[in-house]
C-alpha cells in the first residue's frame, strides 16, 4: 500500500535515507528528493531503446552478497536464467492458489487497523494537511495480532494474507485525503464566500454520497497499468518493495518446527534480487508524494539475508515492543495536552516572538515522528520555508502595511499574505516537475524510436524494389533466438485466473465513472455535466503520470496534479461563472483522488507481486477498503467538525486555505496588496531551482537545492509544527547517517508516536464533546 504522507495532497513514504542524497521534496522530492510530488528521477526502472543496462544496478561489487553475485552470474547463462524464471513462475502460481489470499478474517483485521489510521489521518490532516497510509505499520500490527492468537486460529497467517491486511487498511486509512476531507471539503464548508455561492454545508448523507462517488474509479483504472509498469517495465515502487521485504522478514523462512521453508517471502527476494538492487538506486527521501523514499540497498539485502538465519520471533516481538512503547509515550502526551493546552505551543524563543510572530514549539511526539519519516532533507527545507515566511516575509508584510491585521488572521494578517507566496512556489514546482515527467521520454527516447522507425521504413521500401531477389534476413534460428530472449526477459506473473480480467475492468470503470458523475451532480447540482466529465478524463490522464512518478521516485505527485487541474480549469471555466471557484475546487479534488487511488493500488500490487499474492484478491481488498473508508471518513469528518471549531486553534485546516487560495489565485481573485509581485518573483525563482533539481538528478548537490513543495509547506504551516518535524528529521539523520544504522527501528518508532496521538485524539474528542474542562 502506498505509504502516503500528504501535505496539501503531497504524499510521503517512510524513508530509507542515504547520506546527503537522501533528499525528498515534498512534492517534487525525487529520489534524491523523490520529490514530494513530482520528483523526476531518472527512468531506471525500465529499459528503453538503446539502453541495455539496468540503471539501478550500479552497486559496488563489495556491497553485493554471494547469493546476489551468484544470481547475476547465472543470468549470463540462458538455461540457468530460464530455470530461475520457471521457479519464480511456479512460486507465484503456488502462492496465488493459497486460500489465505482473501479471507474474511484478513479483511476484518485490515478494516480495524484502517479505522485507527483513518482517525489518525483525519486528526493530523485537519491540523496540518499530513496524511499517512502506514503500510508497514499496518503489516506489523496485523502480524503481531495473528501471532498473538496463533493458537486459536485454524490455519496459519501467511505473507499473502498480510498483504491483504495492509492493502485493506491502507485503502481505508487514506480516505480522509482521497475524499477531500482534509482540504477541499473544509474549503467548501467554511471558507467559500457568499459572493462565491458559499459556504456549502453538506449533510452526513451527502458527504457519504460524494465520497462513494469519487473513491473507486482510480482503483479500477490502475489495474490495467499493472502489466506495463510492474511486469513489463519493472518499475521500482520502493515503498511497495520495502513493505514486501519487511513482510518477508517478519514471516521468516522457517516453519514452526524450525525447518526451512523453500518458498518464503524472504526466499523470493533472494531468488529475485533484481528489484532490490534496482531500488538501491533511489536516494532517500523525506516526502509527495510523499515522504521518504524507501531505499533498499545491497547492504540492507545482506542484512535481510543474514537475518533469515536469526530468531524471527525475537525480531518481531522487539518491533512490537518498540511500537507499544512509542505509542504509550505519545498517548500520555496527547492526553496531557488536552488538560494543559499550553503544551502545544511552548515559547522556546521567548514570549515576544511567541505572542507577536507565532514562533512557538509544539513538542508533540507525533510531529517528531512525522519528521523522522520525512527525513532530514525535507524537514530542513521546510525549516527554510518557515524562516523565510515567518521570520522575514511576515514581519515585512506587517511593517509595510500589506497585511495590517493580526498576524494569525488568514484574511488580513501576514499569515494569509505569505500563503500567496507559498502557492506560487508550489505551482512553479508542480509545473516544472510534471512538465519534465511528460517531456523527458520525448527528449531522451524519441531519437532512438525515430531511428528504429526509419530503419523499418527503409527496409520496407528496399524489399519492395526487388521483392524476389533477396532471401530472408532472419533465418529461423535467429527467430528462435529472439523468442528465447523474449521468454528470458518476460517477468513471471500470477496465473491468468488470479488476475483481474479486462472485461471486469471495463465494466467497473464505466460503472465507477457513471457513479462519480451522478454523485457529484446530486451533491452539487449547479456543477455542469461537461465539467465533471472533463475533470474525470483529466484525472485519469494525470494518474498515468502519478503512477510513473511513484514507481520511479516513490513519490505520488497528487498535490501537483491537483494544482495543475485547478490551473487548467481556470482557463476553461470563465471567471464570470458564479460557480467558478466551486468547479475549480471539485475538479482538483477529483484529480487528486484518482491519482491517489491509482498510486495506492499500484504500490500494493508491487508488494503483492514480490510476495506472490493474487492480484485479484488485492483488488477486491482495495475496493472493500475504499468503500468502507468513504463511509467512515465522512462520519469521522462530521464528528470532528461538530465537536471542534473549524477553522480554529486546534484545527487550522491550512490545506483548505491552500485550496481556496489557489482557486482564487488562478481565477485572478482575492490577491492582497503586493502579493502578486512577491508571488511572481518567488515563482520564477523556484522555476529555476526546480529545473536545477531535475537537471542535477544523481548529483550530490541536488539534496541541497530547496524543494518547492517542502519550502511552501514550511511557509503556510505555523512554525510550531515545522520545528517539531525538524527535530524528527535530525533524529533520522543521527540514526541513519551519522551512526550508519538500518532505519527500520526508527520507522517503527515514528509509527508508534503517530498512532499514539492519533488514537488518543479519539479520547480527547470524547472529552471535548462532554465539555470536560481544561486545567
């Protein structure tokens, strides 16, 4: 499942950071900065015309294990290579036939974990716009639960069932973002002005209809992409690979009697080290798309191999203990912060800076955990954004009279003024990053394709001149050789009857699009039918870019995709239309939802492919999770917004302001004094910086070039959150880079810290609804 961590639509994954290169841009953090949203890492996951090497296989010999070297050598022998592929194909067939691929108990446990993640994501999403899919923690929790009840169940909990658990959990848990409840809905409900035909207050029933309308088409659309990006091109999808690796390690390669399992999830990684070696080409990440780039290096591979002989029981118990300890620490802080609200804003720089310019620290363990997952590169770029926005631009706008209101006021204060600058930075970053994603294949590979076509055309013309004077250039032996090479190059796949049929995809895609159209027309009657159809078509097209970016960089650029959609609709919907802002917001939400669902499904399918899970079972697990998540997230959103003031002190919904301000910016409305001049200058600056990041892919200095999305997030979030995340990023740096340790423990630690506050926030919600007084 896509480990997503989202800032205004930018999704992040747990990071394995490499020194310096471990950068990730919130929305554009490519591998090095897997870029939060649109990072453009080189296309190392596929072979293109003229490219006869795997771009990601540039590991030093000493870093490769003996098994890995032996695999590479065997690949030089066609017979050995074919034998390996036959073994892998047999493994996939046997795994797909397991009854545990789809079980009621697996679905129920996945739904239970997903509900916890959903509450957590709604809480953090309304606070700062951060959403996490938590695929690895979901797999770990599911494993721990079934291990605990192992004596009470009739058949064992296997890796393929764990894939189902984390697929369902992730699909449900990310619905606060997928259905727009952390951005678009608050913007429509609370920030739309009367002259913009707002605000639009929706009942719980209409929220559910809206959610069900947009939660399926992206999942269905992703299914036919699997064969191209996973089977044919073998894109990395590092988070999916890392999740599969962790599941393989958790389940181990020995049975309960201590006998070696010939076909364990861990063993399949040994047999097929290509994916792990390819993933090692990724730089660490921090963030969007959305976090950290999960990097699986040859060193990690060696550690995993050796761990195959270790006591896996102690290993998973240690991880569970760490998760529980972290959960407990965060839970205690969260409960204490309800009774002592001042804990959320400590004046670490003195009272004047705290009271006048909002420079406080929120020492929340959960935000420290988020910083650990993002990594040092992203968090330091966010800190740069906070310094520029809140340390320079905010005082400047206030002193010059451009933002005369209170600093914390979104309308007349400097808090709202600097958002316009951050929006320009995000748009510049998104346009350049996604533009390069489109143009790169044309620039890099068009000449090779042109030469191939020209050669074929030339041969065709020459053979027609003297058709009978020449014998065939390719004798049968060459044809047989080509057939053998094609067979060798073919990635093993699950048996056809365990795949989702084209007929099923076509029917469900049509039905899901029809459902989306009618749901939106029912909830928002003024929205033109043509605008809805256009937004869906645009969402499907942009999802292709999102899936490719995710496969190459581990970052799903949903934030950039939504911003580009808003920009496009500003061009096709006249500003004179009374519903122009609403149409703009909904179009962006549909694109974001489609890209998120497609990327989420593809990460899960990558995990399942490596472990031999049946794709059809995963697909239906994702559909069930999305269905439940659409209903549950609508109820959770209504619950939070009815108990707490939104926007307010606890939930400032900064992402909602970003959405509404973007709609007004691209439609030419609502800019305060001097905002457009500064926004234009910042946008031009980050066009150059983002272009430099794209051009510097693979160079050591790329991580030091500020990423647009990360800087923008640091600007529009108050400093208290950014400072806590920076502490987490430095913890990641100390553990992963300074001490050179494997980062799975800190990822488990971070997950426990996040889940602790997310779960206990439900208790705080109950206390607030009962009006329990603060101290």
